[in-house]
C-alpha cells in the first residue's frame, strides 16, 4: 500500500472518529478529543524509542504533540499528545493487559486502583500483529485508542474519560519512575 493510500485511509478513519467523539463523548470538552483525534498524525514528533528485551524487538513508540515538544512537569499529560506504538511482534490482548498491570505495579499503583482500569482496557486492547499500531490520543484529561491494522484499516477501539486512568496509562512511558528511563528520555525529546 502506498503512502498516499495509507494517508487516505487514516484520513477517512480520523473523520469517522471525529464524528464519533463530537457526537458521543461524555467528556467535559466533547469537541477537544475529536479535534485531537483528527489532527494527531500531522503533529510533529517529540521523540521515538525502541523497546527491546534481550534479543527480542517488542515495539517502537513515538510521542507527538501539537507544538512538537513535551512539557515536563508534575502532570503527566499537561497538554494534548499522541502516543503511537508500532508492534514488532504478535502480542495477545491478554499479554498486553498483563504487562500493563505489571507496569502499574512498578509505578506504585495499588490493585484497588488498577483493577477497574484493567477491566476497561480489556474491552479496548486488541490482539496485535507485527507491524500494527495502537495509538492513544489524549487531550490532557481523557483520550481515545485507535488501532491501525496492517491492511491499513483504522478502527476506534474506545475512549477514556477518567483522568486518573488517562494519566496512569501514559505514566507507563512518561513517568520519571518508568521501568524504562532511557526510552522515556528518548520519547520526551531529552535524548536522541
């Protein structure tokens, strides 16, 4: 599939997602996430990082923001951003959930906090194949997950209207206490 065809497919999906969010979102600012979802692919890249465990390539992550930079501070999501993860191997939904819980435990979240979040993400996460993307677009308070399959089909997987879950999900990559500080620095543009 050519780059032009991919952009057309993504553009069409973005319009559908924008329509969905502006008509059904229960967030305080319903148009905000729809606008972010529509524009994220044009935002400048803040940074990229590869996650490799032993000899295995797991994924490449990319952080984008409207101004092309990440504002480091106490708030994990002080402004709109998009975290795109391109998987470099097949990973089941169950394994994604297991690893998400593991990262939340590492960050100090209690089981009483992450259990409801894991249930919510269980309805959103797909089984991913090598080369596919899962993108989380946040307006700073909530966000939306989109899934881009290898055949170019883009689907909205779900939205998050819980700011605590929004921040906890992004903390896996953006918190100073992440398990992978080198990748965090690369993502937020502090290291090349």
